[in-house]
C-alpha cells in the first residue's frame, strides 16, 4: 500500500483479537465484522433491523397536551423548575437495543505460525486475510444484499457453523440450528426467538464447496479436502417462522459460473462509484502511508493518519447507510449490550455522523436519512399531538430505527420537550436539494409539517410582544440556576426560525407570508455578561459552560444564521461562547462538534486543538472505527464518521450564494489536495493548496453568481453551467 496517492484501505499483520478491531464491511442493510483468523475465521453478522424487544409498555409518547398551558403559565411566572414534573410518571425507558445476529464460524486445525496479513480495501468494501496458502475474502453486496465470503486453501478442511454465542446474548434466547447437504455443499440456518416475544430472526448461509467432501457435523457441516468454499449469508427479522427454503432459493439464484467475481462486479458498480467521488491528499510521507493502521494510530500528528481516517470515515459512513443512516455504532456491534442501545440519537450524534454526506458526495447517506425520517413521520405527528396538542411533527431524541415516538425521557433528560429535532434532521435533506438544484417533494412535505407545528406551538408572548418558546430544552444541558425544561433555548429559537423560513421558501404563497411573519416575531439571541451567546435567551437564566453538547451554537453550525460575514457581532459572541465551553466528559462528538463550529468561525487554531484531542486521545480501534471516550472506551461511530466533515469545513464552506475557501486551514498540513467536494450552489470543486498559494477548480452545474470569500476578502464570482472556472489564491 505505497504510492504517490493516499492509501484507500488499511491493514494489520495479525488477526483481530477483539471484535472492536475486526475490519468492517456493509451495504447499509447487512454488516459484517471480519476477524481474519485462519484457524477460527469469524464473521459477525449484523442488520439494521435487529433490535431486541425490551417490553412493549409505554412506547407511546406521553399524553400531556391538556396540561401544557398550565406548565407555560408556571414557567412564565418564574417557576423555573415547573417542567420537572411535566411527565406521565413513567420511569426512563431506553429504546430497543441494537444487537448482532450471530457469527459465521469456519474452524480448522491450527497450523504452523506463518506470515499473516489482513486488509480492507475501501474502494471495493472487500476484506482480505492471507496466511500461507489460505485466503479469505469477504464483502457485503450493495447490489444483491448478501454477505459474500470466499475461502481458498490447498486441501481445505474445516467446520462451518452459525454461532449465536456472542457477548451479552441472553441465556433465554431460543435458538435452533439447521444443516442439510446439497448437491454442491450445504445449507445452514439459525433461528432465534427473543425471550417473551413472538419476534425473532433467521440467518441462512448457502455453502458452495468445490472439491472434497461435505458431511453433517452438528450444529453445522464439515468440509474435507476442498479447493474453495463460497458462503452467501442473509439474516431476516420477522414474526412467526421464516421460509428457509425460499431464502435458500433466493441465494442460489445469485450463483453464476463465476459467482464471487460476478457478485463483486455488481457490487462495485455501486460502491466504488460512490466511494471514489471524493479524495483528500495531505502530501503524506509514502513510508508512513505503507504502515498498518495500528502503527499509524501511534503517530497522531502524521498526515498519513489523517488521510487514512478521512478515507475510512467516508468508507464506513457509506457502508453503514442504506435502509437507515448510521447508528451510534454505525452498522456494527459484536456485543448484545450496546451502549445507549446503539440507537439513532438525534440531538447531536446522528446529525454529526451525517455531516459529511452532502459535501463529500454521498447522497446514498442522505437518502438513508430521508428514508428513516419519512418512515417515522406518522409517529412524529403523534408526538406533536400527544405532548403539545399541535398539528405537524416533532422528532424524538432517540429512536431504534423502527419507532419514532418520543418515549425516552426523564426528569434529568426531558427529551420529550425538545422541539428542534425535526429541523436538524431535515437540514441535510435541504442541503442535498441545494446541491442538486431540485426539491424533493418528500422534503417539502416534511418541512411543511414542521412549520405547522410551530404555527400551533408558538402562541405565548412576552411583555414586549415577542414570541416565547416555552417549554424549551437545550440538549442535554440545563441552566445553572433553573430546571431542565426552561424558556427560549438558543437552539429552539434558531430551529424555529429556520424551519419557518425554509418551509416558506419551499411553499410560496399566503402560508409563506404568514410563516415569515411568525419567524420575525421570535426574539433575538441574547449576549450574556461574559460577552458570550447565551444558551437561553430568556433573561435571568445563567449558562452552564462545562458540557459536551454545543446546542446553543446551532445557528453557527449546521445553520448559516450566525456567521462572520453577515452577523459579525453575533459571530463574535458565538466565538466567546465556544471559548468558554468545557469538554465535560471528553466525548469524541463534543470535540468534533466544537471543531465544526470553530471552522465556521474561521478559528483554525481551535479546529486543530479539537481535532488533536481526538487524534491524541486513543479514540480509534485498529479497524479505524472509533470510540466514544478516550482510550478506546465504548465502541461508537461519532468520531469516525464526523472527522471527514471537520476537514472539509476547515478547507471549503458553501451556502447557496457563498463560497468560502480555506476558512480554517490546518497549519500542520501546509500542502494538500481535496478533490470532488460538492457545493450548495451546484458546483463540484477541487482545491489544491501549498506554501505558495492555492488553486480551486469549479465545475458548475448551473449558472449562478455567488460571493467568493478568501483571506483576501470578498468578491463576486459568476459561474456558467458547464464551464470550468479556475481560481488562484495567493499565500495567506
């Protein structure tokens, strides 16, 4: 893996000893964690639908609308803890936890210790392990939705089984195994039923064996003297019984004269095309580019490390997005006890993880997010009616991917009172529309419903006639001198304003005029005595600075409401708020959220510092998937998926009418090239920079005038569809 261009993959010289270090492949439906051990070749199978029932009670939003007016009266009269008893009395209930299905296990007699190499190719999604004459290749097809494994070795002798025994698997899980011989190998199945539920899942593996003999060896089969084995695996979650015969026929229909190669070719047409759209080159040392990932991770200042993490982040983001966008763990886990249920957490984590999708040309990720949103809109409507007595939609802070009801809340985390979620989740869909220059009618519908909620909810005013957002919640913080549910959180103000104005833009006419007028009545942001943008605009609510979330700076990122060009005073106050913000528990998402906001505020030093906290903090496993806390504590995709967005924001920013080049370039990487970035005014952009200046090449898809911002100032830039535009920038 050497050469003049960045490495698009990673490798190790030994098998994975922990599932966290297993190499990852996926197609947004199925996922696989590949250990690459020649003597015990394990592939852990996952699927986005696999969430464990944890009791069906209280999975509806609390019906509190009848008491909303009284709560508002209490809060507005000065009772700043009134919201703490605004619940239906239920205890905190986590959403249903994500879990692995089983592992496909290929065991053979241990042989001599030979040179070993396992690798994953980001351009293909293929993991490969080689040891002596033994080779195992695994990928998950984006075209055919199947996990494909191909093993070759001279006189291949091994046992094949589907093994549900993974960490945390419940003892009461009802498991049944099936194994039948076929003319060319065998069919294996594993049926699992959750304790106390009619829900279950079934995995089916078709084994096609070339040469040798295949015999039944419960719970699987034994292959002796073969030349190669091809395994095709799928898993289904269901009620009742699965039709294993039908699944077998569907898998067999995928076979051709060259099954592995043909399956891979069909997959590459989708995966490689998407992955190759964007590339980051930081002019790294070729010798460092050749190092295994675990060695690179011990060199946190290495340009080769940042190149590889950027590439791995886009690879893992693409691989985990399809049926759904990435969970807290992406699409992968090797343990049934996933932290925070492996949920979709919508008050920062999912939003950060999908931040790179638009700019780094992964519409597949945006479409996965859109699919999740549109499936759950009926539940979002239930939330608005039940809690607030309003039309429209309110998104939950947590979801298992199936249920969109707001039922995860408590006194300390009154997440059912959070109203900004729909706007934040819809923002990437709006960005996508801006990039392609066309509006998705599904996005238009969801924006309209979000605005309807605010039309019904924003009815209370202060003494000056300004609207008041009450109750209001700033995830996941509280005022220093008040309860968790408060008044006029900065995030809620920004989200309400943005939702109303965006819906008005999508739906011109009388509704648009009314919505713009409503947005104009919202209060401005408040600057506190420290000169910082206050987390709560309501007077008398004091800030709590040491917190991992930066919800109050939502107007800076991802919105464009506060920026150094149009609102310099507010941008200065936002920057002061960023300076005062502590890191609290050192979570990766907090550091990278900090970096994204700093990039928008043109603070390169602060971007570098926040990024350094992650690179120096031992956050990444050998798989290049990340952890939530330093020292690889708690498997979590936030850092892995968010890091590409941070690097792009430091180099290129765009709105529908503005292009900002090199707003916060990292000084540690004085030369480089970023190819294929998409802008929100419909142009593709390549950027190269070095000590002597920078060059940007724009390939516009539509004719448009934008404002160009560089370190030299501002100037108009006229773009013509189909005509490349080359910009030359001097040294900074």
